[in-house]
C-alpha cells in the first residue's frame, strides 16, 4: 500500500513546514521515554504517542521514506528505554541493538495499519490507533519468547483507579485507553492545523474539536469510575479478614557469571542471618522467601532411590546429593518457619537402554537442570517444587546451539536449563502460594495460564510469589519496570503478589495493584509483609483469569484484516485516499 502518494501541497501546511516524519517521530519518542523510569513523568504517556499519530493522520506523510523514519524513531525510543539490557554482560550491547531494532519495527506497523483503517475503511483515528497498537502488543508479548516490559500501561501503576480495568481486559486495556487518548489529541491537533477551506466547516469550531476528543474523554471517565467502584468494593478492612505474613529476604550479592565457593557460602550465611532476624522481630511470620537462585547449593535428587555412580560425579555434586535437602530441613526446623527458596535443581535418572546417545562419554545416567524453587515446611519436609516455565535466551539457554555449537564459545552459559511444564500450588498453613520466577511476571498470558490451571484443579492461589535476581541490572530502571509488570499481574488476577528480589526491589503488592511496601535497591533487607487475602466466591479470581486475552485477540483479528487490505492495495498500487 502506497501511503505517501498524495502531492505534498495537498497535506496540511505543517507537513511541508519544519516538522518532518523523523522530527515528529523523535519528539514522540522523547516524550514516551520520559514517561518511563528513571524519569517517570507518567502523564506524558497520554501525550507522547500523539506525535506519532499526528503523522498517521496526515493525508501524506512527509519525506521520501516516512516508514523508515518511524522505524528509526521507534528504535531510538527503545534503545533509550531499555538501555539496561546491556548491563549483565559486555556482549549484551549487541542484544540491545537487536532488541531495539526489532521493537522499533512495531511503530511503523502501527502507523501503517492505522492509516489503512482511516483512509480505506473510514475508521476514526481515536479507534484505529488503539486497535492497531493493542493487537500488535499481543504479538509483542509472544513473538521471540515475548517482551512486554516498558509498555505504556506500566507508566500508570501509581494511577490506581485507571489500572483496575486490567481485571477484565488485562494490561492491554490500559494501553488501549492511553493510546485512545493520545490519538484523540492527535486528531484535535490535526484539525487545528488543517488549512482553511479544506473542510466545509470551520476546522477550529467547538463541535469539531469536541467530536475529536469526546470518545476518549468518555472512555477515560468510564474507566476511572469502574476503578473507583472496584477500589471501594474490594478494600477489605474487616478484622476477620484472613492474612498471611511473609518475610522477603534480600541479599546485596553482586551478580557475576563466575561465583566462588567462598562467596556462595558467605551469601548463604547472610541470607540465613536475615531470616533469623525476620523471625525474631515478628513472631507472625508464616513463610520465608529467598530470591531466585540465592540458595547457593544445587538440589540434586532422583526418584526411586536411584543414585548415579559416585565415581562419575564430582566431589561437590556427590556432597550435594542429599546434602541440600538436609540443609534446608535443618534450617526450617531451626527457624520453625516454612521456607520457599530459589535454587538450581538437577534431576537424575538411569539411562534407558533404547535412549539415544547425546554425550560421547556414554554416561549410564541422564540428568535435567531447572531454574527452580523448593518449599519446605516446619518439620523439614519438602512440600513442593516449581520449575521456571519461561526461560530467557542467552540467559538460561543458548538458542540454536545444537545446530551452531560455536555459540558456546561466545556465551558465559555453560549448560542449558529445561523449562518447567506447569504451575505449582504450595499450600502452607491453609494458604495457597503460587510461585513464579524472574521475568515470568512480565507475560500476562503465562501468569494467567498458571492461575487458570490451578483454579481448574481447585487450588486457586491466595498469593502470587515472584522470586527474581535483578542484581544483573545494577539498580537501574529495570527494577522499576519489572515491579510494574508485577503490579499488573496482581490486578489481572485479583491476587496479592509478593516479590523477593536479590538487590531489590522486593515488594508487597495488594490485589488492587497498590505497592504496600518495597525495599531500597542494592542493600540487604528483610521485608515482612502482612498480606490480606481477598475472599474467593468463584474458582477464577477475576474475569481476565477466566477469559484470558479476549480483548487483545479481538484487536489482533482487526489488525489481520487491515493487513490483508493494505497488502492488496499495495499489490494494486492503490494510493491512499485523502479524507
């Protein structure tokens, strides 16, 4: 589809003036960047995208290659917003370039689909733009393992009434509303800049201005009213309300690809001491949570009493085979409090006779590695384990390494983790906890899947528990963005969330998405959270938990239709028709 075929003189005067597609694109990128941490001027999220949608609204976008200019603006926006991607490893700078370039491609796609909807189907900008944005955001949450951090919705976590619609529409609904307002502003700006004589009515008449912004105003008022209703309805102050007291333990251990036994032992001592401190200061503590992989002894185990030949194991592995479980049991008995710790888990089994040989050493056993968590009760008995389901490429496994073995030489990863297969309900003292690990809280569909699975099994979670190690990002804005993702998971599932994060931000988020308490970053801490459990009247805690991404999927279907129309127009070399 040719969207730039109209003569330049037919467009509003501003299109031929100082502003260009690249200039407007970069201006919008700057405003949207400022809406995110570390600056955090969240109100700019409602205005910044208007610069991009003003370009979309022009009958002819200025410049010879406007979509390339929009891609460059989008790439710069993402390069600045997620610059922390570079921090874990020096080679991650290449990952930042690739990720920003990929994410930057969504902006020209959104603009292109919006223009098809407006100029081919007559859909108003205030509806076309949010549909295109939301449908493509559903793809962004899944494509290439999914990346939904730093969404526009995340800038609004302190605007509690507005984010309540996420319990029906997911965070996609909040993004839809923000883009709707921004595109209405763009439409109003276009009508103000429209040259006289191009419309039978005065371009600045009150009626035309009101028509441009009225739908967005009404949608905003409706969302705000719904949010206030939910806050009033679901604020539980009854003294009979059930609570769970959870101690979130946070170390100040620096991230490093190469640990040492001495450092690991020092961390274990620090974490155990912080746990004792939390219990001694609050007798109500019913669960202690350590962050992802911060229990520094690998949990080696097998079923049916199988033990791999000791002569084939290293001394450290042989010592941990059974020793890790004994250590955890002793710790819980000493504290007299159940613990949930993040650790590496390795499952061993004898090799089947007909199993394919994948190792030239021809070991008589197989083993699988997991980024996992394990819960032990007061008696020192294993309650359950949860294995991370969503693994990070180049962080927990090397993509394509089976076909491209040389990649091992360019990555600090020495082994490959296996993904978990499902959610886990860990019940302690009548409270059902559902653990998740690291960036799993970034993906709405994954947490929703876990809660839905447990609800069907009659084990609807009372508390979501995120175990993460964000020390890789050195106290950067990544910590804020990760926590913002968790805020939306709590609202979507109408379930409180606690976060135990190495070097922060450990936090307690209630079922309305309010951050009740959070630690400082880069310091050791023991945050004791008294979590109020919302009463359950149905198996599913929210409409979003029951129905899933129906709203975003509806937008995606619209995007597919628009893409087909645009592709056919491009094949026919059909120009965009000016309104």
